[in-house]
C-alpha cells in the first residue's frame, strides 16, 4: 500500500540569510521532482481525476519569499490562524497575539489590531477574515462575534454570532457568516452594519459537534458558497439564490483517518480557495512520512515533505492533486498577480510562491 512512500526528501533550505524583507532563492528549498510526483500520484489514487492524464495542467511553484518564522528576532506574527490577501495587502490572524496583523508584501507591518481578552478590540481565538472595498471582517470565534474594521484598522461595528467559524464577503454591503451553533442553518447572511437577512442550510455532517475553535470554512463561487468542515471528508455548495444545499462532492482521501462518536477526531481538510486555472482547491492536513494522517503528538520532523492540494472544477468534479514543497502547510490564498501564499502553523511562517 505504501510502496510509493519510500520517497526522496526535500533538500533543507539555507536559512542563514532569511528574513521577512528579503526574497529567497528557492533552489535550495524545492523538493526533488520525484518526491512531488510520487506524492501526487499517491494523493490521486482513490479517484479518477479529469486531469490526471491531461497535459498542460501541472502546477509548478518557485519560492520567492517567506514571512515570519522562529528564526526572526522579532517576527510580526507567531501563529497564523488565517491569511488573506486584498490587493497587495496581506492580513494575518495571529492566534498567539490574538491580533489582526496588516502587512505589505515586503513584510512591513502597517498596523496591528486587537489583543487577548473580552470586549471590543479583544479576541478569544481570532479566526478567518475577509474584506470588502472599505472594510475588513474578522471572526472572534469564542468571543461570539464578527468585528468589522475600516481599512485603517479601526473598529466600525460588531455582529453578534454564536461561534463564528468563517466570514465571507458577498458584496460591499453584505457578508455571510458560517456557524453551526447559530440557529437557522450553517450560513447566516447579514447586511452591514449588523442586520441579519436570512439563515439556511444544514447538511448531514459526519462530525456532529456544533462548537469548535475551527470547523466550517468556505468561499464565494458565483451564486454559491463552497462550504467544508475541517473534520469531515465532505464538501457542499450552498446556493444563495435558491437557499438549498447540494449533494456532497468531496473525493475520497488517500488514507484512513481516526474517528470518534462525534465524527472525525483530527482535521482532514484545510480551507477551500480559488486556485490557478480558476479551480476549486482544497489543501489537505499534514500526513506523516508513512502516508497516514498525523495526530497531535506527531513530531514535525516526521511530517511528509509536501502539502497536498486537491483540485475540482467549478461544478465540483475532481480534477487532480498537486503538491506544495513544504511540510505541514495549512491555510492557503492564491492571487493571480502575487502568487500562492501558504501558512505553516508549526513554524509560524508564511511561504509565498510564484506559480510558473
């Protein structure tokens, strides 16, 4: 079963000159092509992807910069719970500081908002965020609200929501908040500043828990929101126009994962995002070098040398999988202009790749 996993490892990167203001020569950081190919083949073995044997769809990455990380004396952030790019501005939800960090792409901090605690300007597990043309919305997951800031990092209003897990900009005047704990469904649509319009959608999740520090995540795709649970091998389209939920379209994962009476015990998906070639991408959690989902006590050095991303078309048909040449990558964000940003939770680092 795991014959493919006797893989050549990634070369270690030369970190002697690494900082958040200097571009990185990626030649010492990329995995051997055989490593990437073998892990991609392993990831695709459970489904027949529409692009598996098609030419011209390879994703090649060149590392051009890193942000943060334990090698820095004074890193701008420590634990990137979520990353979001708006134009050329990078936002990071830093769990360690319980703060939202606003940076330019050179790594300079423009402003910082928030600290640990309760009440406005304080967070109890800062979470996902999204932006409109003149505002930023960020989840206070256990603080039971979504805070709306202006582009200068000043609080404008607060939307009370029970256990908000993700917030998605629908327009410059409306947002959708994902929550299992709030009444009426999993998707809750608000008109800014704080008026609830409607709630809908409650699919049969295999993980039955209603509260968590992280669970549901999604993004807007046309008239629908793609919604996934980090604890389930499931994915759904929540149609905003008809207020209906599609059938589950997630592919089967290439290995087994542990379950409890409440569903899956460990995360099995990352946040969905729109990737290269306008594909629906889903990053998978860390595997160990034997091709098993890692658990909380797995040492970082035993992680597989790659992060796997599954790709679907916009109708939910599985296309293929590709590998990012770093272990333990988590939240991802792709910009056609600025590249692929990947957070690495264990090291507190964000990697930025050019897609070539």
